[in-house]
C-alpha cells in the first residue's frame, strides 16, 4: 500500500515550475513594454485612427511636363505608400486616391509625427554614386566670424584642406558612417581619399553641364541670371575658374554673393553644378528643398548634401562649424531596382545604433561589384532622393561582396522607415506635400468606451456563469482571466512601440471574442473533471485524467482559432486585419494561461483539503454524492 501511494505521489504534477515560467513570461512582457517607452512613463497601447484621430496628408503628383498622371500609376503609388505606412499590416491607415492627381494619407498619431509622415511620400529613389568632389562645407550654417584663417607663412597644400573647417576630422563627422560591402566584420577604416575642396577635377572627372544639350534648361538659367546682380554673377564665374575661395576670402564672397542665397530651390536647380557646389551662399537648405527626384537621373552628375544626426548638429554648432556638406557626384550605375531586399538590423560598427542591410539581385550584384572595383580607395555616396545618406570610402576587397550595410547613426524608427522605403520600391511618380493637418477621431472615444463596456458586460456574464455553475472553480476562472489580462496588456503596448500596432474598434472586438474562447477552454476542462469525479474518482486522481482528455480538445479548438486568424490576417484588408491580429494574439495567450496557470492551479487545489471534494463548494458533482462510486466498490466483495 505504501509503495502504491509513493507511485501516485510521483505522478502528481509539480506546479511550482509552471508558475515560475508564467511569472517569467509576464515579467519579460512588462519589461519590454516599459523599455519601449524608455522607462519614463507607464506603457499604454497605441490607439488607432478611429479612436484617437491623427494626421492627414495630401500628396499631389507632379509630372515633368505638367500633365495629368494616369490612373494605373496613381494606384501603384497608393499601394506603395500603404505598404510603407502599414508594413506590418496592423497600423490600419486610410489611404486613397482623391481626384486625378492627389493621394490622401490618414494615419494615427500626433503632430510630432508630421516630419516622419512627410517621408512616406518621398520617391525613395536610391542611387549609388562615386564622389567626384567634396565634401564642401555648407557655409550658410556658419557665422562668418568663425571662418578659420590660414597664417601667411603656412602653405595650405602642406596642411589641412583650407576650406574644410573640420581641421582634418572625418568628413562625414560621425563615427560609424560606413558602407560595409563584404564581410560584416571587415574593417571600414582608413583615410578617405577624396579630391580636395576647390581642386579642379581631372579629365576623367570632367564636370558636365546639362544646359549644353538642353535649350530649355539654358533659357531657364538665363531667367535666374537676371535675378542676380551682374557683379555677383561675375564673381561667381571667377570663383569657379579659381577653384574655390580661400578661407580669408570667404567673408567677402559671402557678402558679395548674397543674391544667390535668396534664390528658390527651383532656381538653384538650374544653375551649373560648379555654382551649386562652390558658391558659399548656396546652402543645403536650398539644395535639399529641390523638387523630389530632381537629381534622380542616373546618367547625369549631380550636387547633393549629406544628412546629419542631432548629435552631429549639436557638436558642429558648439564648434562653430557647419554640420552639413555638399558633394559633386558622378553618374549612377546602381539604383534601387537592383536591390532584392532591405531589412533593419543592428549597426555592427556602432553598438546601440541601427543600420539597413541590403542584398542585391543577380544583375544588381554585378553592377555593385563593378562600381566597388572602380571606386576602391575613394568615396561612394548612397543617395536617397536628394540626400546623401552616407558617403564611405570603399576599402580594398570590398568589391568581392554582394551585399551592403547602410549605416549613419540611425534611430530604430529612421532605419525602419528607410528599410520599408527601399523594400517596397520607389514611387512611380514624384509627389509634393500640399497639406498636413490634424484630424479628429473617425469614431471617437465614445465608441471605444461602448466597446469596452460591452466587453466588460460579456466578461461579467462569463464570471457570473462560472461562479453559479462551478462555484469555487469560478474563482479559478477569475484569476485565470486576470492572468490573461496581465499578459495581453503589455503585449499590445509593446507591439505598439515595436511594430506600430494600433488598437482599433476591430481589435477590441477581437479581444472580446477571445474571452469566449478562453472561457470555452475552462468549460472543457471542468466538464471533463466533472465526468471523472462522477465515476467515483477523487479530485487527486481525477484532475490528471481529465486534463489528458481535455488537453486535446482545447488544443484542437485553439488551433482552429489561430488558423482562422492567420487566414484572415493575410487575406483580408483594412480593419479585419486588426481583428484577426488581436484574435490570434489572445488565443495564443489563452493557451499559455490554461497550460501554465489554470491546470497547475486546479492540480494544486486537488491536493489541498476538501475544496474540490465538496459538491457544495466546487459544483463538480451536479447532485451526485462524493465517493458513492468508491463506497459501492468497497461494499462489493472482490471476485475470487
């Protein structure tokens, strides 16, 4: 008899490991949720456009000839913009074509998100271009009194670049601005071999002038020339012929060429490349504001500015230097269409920063290797629309690789946006941002409160039913639902920060439906337990038997729910995706709770006193006396 009891004891479930795992999972989710908000506030789920309102942007298509875009191109552009905004399928924006040339983008968010929203409509035309000249500092960002002067007895050719106020520092100005073109662990260090500012390009790097073959551009340039003081224009031509201004001449040129600083971005775009690069009063503000895609032609040389991180801007301002630089770039041989995939990843050269990893198509890889071989020892600029994202030096051996990593002290959001822009391709049309306005909620918090009230009523009815029918086990149901809530809330908050998941009314409906699925798992388990105890087994032996039988049914039902959620998520559109996402998430959490909390708790209760043995307390017998089956077996003599 003692041996039999010992064997039964070994079969009893050890509940503590299950509770520990559940606590670890719960703690990890809450830690991730707090980490998403920087431990500065309590994490809250992101609400969708229908609940909190957001931002509305109108994009207007611009064709070079001023014509009207065709419907097919507009729909293609709308789809690409939707993919960029809703890459995970759970942000639920409103994006539609309005009229013949406008696209309206409505997304959930605050006014602080307007800058990021603008990037959604960027053409995202990626080009890889070899650097011909640069970097030339943007002197419009500096105080003329801060321009360095070269002592008379010092030869600029023997020291640092006379026009570069960074005094020999890395022209990029930021550690980690590299483009790893081969082994991710290969070094990207070394002195950048670039043409000195103001140095005349070699014959192989002769600067082109599109106006020589474009009469319209030449006429337009004459119109811009009429806006400039003749003496200033003559000084500009003299400056170019001399290869740039020396530091002590810069204040004079800055004052004499002030008219160039008053030109509009469209006016600056028609000037010669030498003027855009060398005239100190033409700044990156004008160059960056040129029409989207204005330097996208692959067979033309261009002038573009680089980007600067907030840290770099702050450091440059403190040093009295310009954080931005201008580059003269060669024709492009590698473009965005040569990219097979783009994904966000950790910056391997600067821990804590983010990067974008690119892999090329077959033909794209051949083009990239040819460019890397040609540009070894010089800089290659990664140009996105009108902006140089980074301009690293191509190290020897880099040409053997078929993938690159774009770095530049990106934040996670910046890297994710860039990856999505490159992954979904460039827009077939160039768009101009017409307006960005704040919009109110389409349904409002009143509907959300009504939905939550409906969920609370449903949850209350489930709890009331369990308390009336299962009595003490109804308390187990309550704690199980609380355990599920403690997992769902941080999961939704964390996903809002990590993948942009927004909770809409459709998502709330998915959570409410999941309450029924969770309650169904409890009913299956408890009914199996009731059947086992009706046959006369004690709670101690009935719980393991009931769980084995109920587990298969519970897993089958939850698997069907998960499959339905997956099918809806991938095949449906709009709000149905949000419903499917929350339904699938809640079902997975239901499985975790039933396995790690409900079953171990009931198993533990079965070994504690007469809580489950009492029909009045547990409600498991439905009027059947406890132990009647056992008593009958004892009263009946064994057959010999």
